[in-house]
């Protein structure tokens, strides 16, 4: 709690082009907290280097991720928007929390297991301790609520465990955060392999719809989406492809699953997929336009990230002085 307001924190890695999974699962929900909460939305570049990045791409994507936050409705006057590496306290508390996070706990993280398989040539220590840095991000701001997709649930539980362990050892230091996981869109699936998560680092371009894809590309990708041979628009566990398309259509139109089943009753998948593609492209059009406008003014983006970092650093300092004192570091 900061100044009587509850605190929201979330982050997105500038590690690739953002997808409609990032949009529907996370960013689209961020702006709903702007009025009633003190909100911190961070571009987590320190996390992104757990996987090898091309420096020029990392720099460009850091600007792009910030611009996308704003294009998705986050007003810089109502939200603290900043870049993780601009507030050194993240790395500092990250190190300290490494020392309160167990090897066994980190070994059980499914994201670590997945990413070590995918990047077998670069299983670095940062990839392993990634969740302790994420805990630092969250705990630095005395966060109450963390909006994320379901894939981050395990990391959030670890964050809570670490915070409780620290509080138990030293007395109340950190607020214990809760996740805010949207039930409707918590896991958008790949279009080509609908039993796995749509991921911005997928190599298959047809599997992933990017927020900034053109209307033509979006429609083409949905046309190619994997479905099944039953030819009926119905939401069911044995129909992961169709169910995923229905989830996306629902998110962009606000229609219920029953309405959607009725709308496409007796119609083929061709018509259905076109409707999903159009709804998605039209829903994203304002975001794309606003993004282009924002990216044309780098100086403004830089002033937003500077002001955000100053504001974040102020709150981070308050937590850090408490933590230093409790651990026993000389002032
Ligand atoms: P990567 O593929 O590089 O691991 P990612 O696409 O999972 O990245 P992150 O930056 O790790 O993206 O995640 C940003 C936010 O988007 C997180 O809150 C995450 O839970 C959410 N998110 C990512 N993919 C999806 C998805 N397919 N469905 C719903 N939410 C998602
Ligand atoms: N681990 C998250 C990104 C992330 C995050 C955070 C999300 C880093 N720090 C703090 C919420 C709160 C991911 O991979 N999606």
C-alpha cells in the first residue's frame, strides 16, 4: 500500500515482437487499474538478457514495448512507466533475494525447464535465478496485485514464498502480492499447435499473431490456423484449435461463447476464421495507429521513461533502506 492506494506491478520482456497473447493475457488489462491503484508497468530488459539478444534489437524493442504500453491505453500521467535497468534497485534486491531463494525451488520452475531445453547452448545462471529477480521487481514496490497470464502463476507463488520467508526472518518488510489472472484470456494458444502457448519467441511466424501485424497478415494467419475435421464451431477440450479461435473472437467482440456457436451454426470454418481475423485486425487497428504515432517521437518516449524511472526509484529506495537495515548492512 502506498499513500492509501493499493499497488499494481507488471512487466513484459522486450525480447521479441509482442503477440496477441501478451495483449489479451496481460497488457490489455493493465489500464483497468490506472484510476484506483498506484500502478507500475515495467519493460523488464534485465530479464530479457537471460536469453542472448542482439544489442540493436534489444534497444529498439525497449522503446517499442514502452510505446505499446502507451498505445494500449496506459497514460503516462496516471501510470508509472519505466525500464527495469534504469532503476538499479531491481538488480540489487534481486541479488539479495537470490540468497533467500532455494536451489530446489528454482529447479522446479517449468519456465526454466522449458527455456533450458530451448536454449541448451546457453543455460546461464541468470536463466536459473530469473524468478528471484522477478520477485524483486514485485516486492520493491510493496505490490498488492500482479496482472499476468497463467504461465506466470508459478513465479508468483515463488514470489509470495520468498516474501513470507523474509518477513518471517526479519519481521514485516514486504507486502504479500496476489496474482490477477484473467480467466477468459489467461492462455492464448499457438495457431499452428493449439495445445501449446502462443509465444513471442516461436520461430514459426504462422503460429503467432503480432499486435503490429498488418490486417492482411492477420487474416492470412487465421485462415491457416489449425482446426479439426468436424467442421462445427463448438467450444470443447477435444477441439483446442477451434476453442482457441473462439476465445480470441470473444475477446475482440465481447460476444459470449453461446452467441458465437449460434452465429456460426451450419457455417464452415472458412467463414468463421475470416470473421475472427477481421475482428482481431479491427480491434488492433487503433493500437497500431497510436503505436506508429508514438514511435515517431523518440524524445517523448525518452522523457516518459526518465520520469517513470525517477518516480519508481523514489518508491524503490524506501523499500531498500528497510531491507538493508533488516539484513544488517551498515548504513
Ligand atoms: P517468451 O516467448 O519470450 O517467453 P512471452 O511471449 O511469454 O515471452 P513475456 O514477456 O514473458 O512474453 O510475457 C508478458 C506477459 O504476457 C506475461 O504476463 C505473460 O503471462 C503474458 N502472456 C504471454 N503469452 C501469453 C499467452 N499466450 N496467453 C496469455 N498471456 C500470455
Ligand atoms: N516473468 C514475466 C515478466 C516479468 C514480470 C515481472 C511480470 C518480469 N518481472 C514482474 C510481472 C511482474 C514473463 O516472463 N512474462
